[in-house]
């Protein structure tokens, strides 16, 4: 089919919803995505959404990434999360020198790159290599990846942070991912012993945060780091909240309100108000996600890196949208009743998944509020460089 006649990413995501739902239980049980799910996602192009066009990727706008992963999440939040995380790995790889990009994407643009960006080991410079041993977790999607991007502190004055690209076969994957939710993301522990990292596969964090990475080939790859990653994260979380809303609406005519005269949820004023509140929260989250996407991509199109205060405000808004999604699910569970806690009810998994996903460190509302509050007041030192 000619590319111009092919359905767009959002439509393709919707077409996969039934397949993703069919394999979701297996994914939870095995704590990784089922083979047919990975194959379907690859065939539909979801592992190329943020790969550079120079290597056969799509370089989709952030709004498209958000909407497509939100749709995938309605079939399986873990699948959507893996697509989002591995897509961010592709975007980050596009910040590396061309030699590293060719190693990762040259022969296989569907190669996946998992990441643990927090520095968890020290890299020592030896000749033309950096030597490092360490343990990194959680590495979402690592069991379906060809490469890993690992956070290190360089053995230099000040211990600057950097990210090392490592072939996954050089690492051991330890079975550590036993969680309340998002079980099929397979966010295991990676262990590396005496890894030898060539210079072209080491990227200093500060250069990307400051917009000084020199090897990005297009505006879509020159967006601000943290706002890009956080905007992408909103997609799966939004999809979970919208799926919960869909489920409660679908059951509104079939469930009663126990210990009341209401034979249908839809007859209850309390349920009506809960549905309205959850709708408002998901609408706010989607509007925020689209606004952030437009702001991040727009700045890149103009060749501008938003200043630190602006980026801190973006982080604040993204965290607020994440909280709105989690609160929407909580409101819906309250309205639906204790049946939501039964393993057999779809709302049970959505509740577990959204509670797990929205605890990602960069989405913490209190921390993000503090980051913005310090920035707007001009207080130093900042509590993180990840802004």
C-alpha cells in the first residue's frame, strides 16, 4: 500500500486494540510483551515513530505520538508504555554522533533502545574507551531491545553525567520486575561488567539539556529534552484514564448501586457527577498534552530552546496532567464500586496500571512543583539539571 494511502498512526493503533487486549493477560503473567504483540507493533510502524528519517524512521510530531500511544493504551497500557519508552530511546539516540546512530539504526530502523538515564555507575577513561561496571533499573522494554542507554557519572572533575549506548548482548538481564501494575513492560535490572564504551557512544547529558547536541538532522530531533520526554509520557497515561471512562460508561446501564434503590449506575446523581468530573479531568489532560506538544515542537521549528524557567513550567504542567489522569481513574472507581477491585474486571488492571505508571520519577507533581517554584523565584542551586 502506498504510504500516502496507509492509515495514520492513531488509526493503526485503534486497529490493534483488540489484539493487544487479547494478549494482555499473557503479558502480565510473563511480565513482558507477548511475541504477537511485539510483531504487530513493529509491523504497524510503532517502533519507528521517533527514529530519524535519515534511517528510515517517521519522526512524527509529538501530538501524533501522544494520540497514538493513548490509543494503544486502551488495548494494553504496557504495550503503549513500551512504545513510548523505546521511542524516547530512539529520539535520544538521534542526539549521538552519526557513527553511533549508524550502529544502532543503520541496518535495522526497528531496533529498540531501552534506557535507564539516572547515573548509577562511574565511568573511567582508559585510552579511547570508557570503562564502567554497574546495575541499572528499571529498564522498560529491555527484553525487546537491541541496545540500552545507561546513565553514568564520568570520572572527571564535578562528575558530569552522561549516557552510554551499549549493545544489549553485553548486559545481563535480571528478573526483578514484580510489581502492582505495568507488569508486561518487563522493566528489569540490567547488569554490566567492565563494559568498554567508545567515545562516540557516550553522550554528555548537559549538552542535550542545553540544546548543544551537534548531530541532530531535523527540527523534530532538536526539541527540548525533558519537555519532549514528559509530553510523550502523557500518551499512555491519558489512554488509561480514557479507557477507564469508556468502561464505566459502557457498564452504566448494567450495574446497580448496592444498598440503594438505583438499579442502574446511570440513574445515580453521584455517578453522573463522577462521570462529568472524570471527563473534565481527561479533557484537561489531553488539552495540556496537545498544548505542550505544540509548544515543544514549535520552539524546535523556530530553532529556539525554551529557557530554564519555561522548561520548568512545561514540566509542572505535564505533571499536573498526569495527576488529572490518575484522579480521573480514582473518581471512576469510587463511582463504579468495589467490583472494580475484582481481578476479572478490566477496571482492576487500569487502576493498577495507572497507579504504577503515574509514579514515574519525572512525573511527581510535588517535585515538579518545587522545581518550578524555585525556578520562578530564581533560587539556586536547582535541585536537578533535568529540566
